C-alpha cells in the first residue's frame, strides 16, 4: 500500500519534508564525492557525485515523517493515537512556537519537532492511563491540523 496516497477518510495529510536549505546542504555532497573519484575517471566522478546527491535528497524527502488525521486517529510519524483520547488542540507560530520548542517544552510531552518548520500543534492527551500528558509536533499549517482533529472528534 502506498502511504503517500490519501484515502477518502483522510482529513489532513502533510509530509514534514526538510527545508530547502537542508536539501541544498545534501546536494553539496555531489562535488565532494566527485572529488574522491576524479583520480579514477572524470565520468565516474560525475556519475558518482550526482548519484550520491540524488540518493541523499530522495532519502531526506521520502523518510520524512508524516502528520495525518484519518480513520479516527492522529498519526505523527510512526506514533498514532485515537482522536477521542485527545483534548482541545491549540497551535502556535513565531515566538510562541519557539518558546514551546525550547524552554517551554513540557517534561511529560511526546514531541516530534522539525527544524525549518515554524508552526507547532499542542494536543492534550485525556487518557489517564497514558504516561504522556500531551503531543507537541511541527506542522506548516497548525490551523488546518487543528480543524481536522476537531472534525474527526465530532464524527
């Protein structure tokens, strides 16, 4: 099953792909690898450099975690939780998000934070048996994620 194809029950889906700067940094590997192979042959060096750069960029994009609300569950990366065990979600961007990602990060929170992605969503966990108090995760569109969680909780 292709995990990139949203189903009819998917209310929200976002891949937390790396920033442009991270991808450009990976592309810098091409000339470095090519320099290693230049003594053998210039063509081999060129092909090896391009191959390594393409492989690194593809791996960075394809292995990026996904935020998804579907089938009554919130999925962030490999973790998932039923939306009926979640409280009222809130989002933050800018300085508020920076505070939550830094000194304001609660000790009992589960988090998946990505550099280069400004927005975050905070969702309290209402299950008393769960040792995690809340989920905090990065997203480019906090309002859309919160809306999708609320719609899933209503249905």
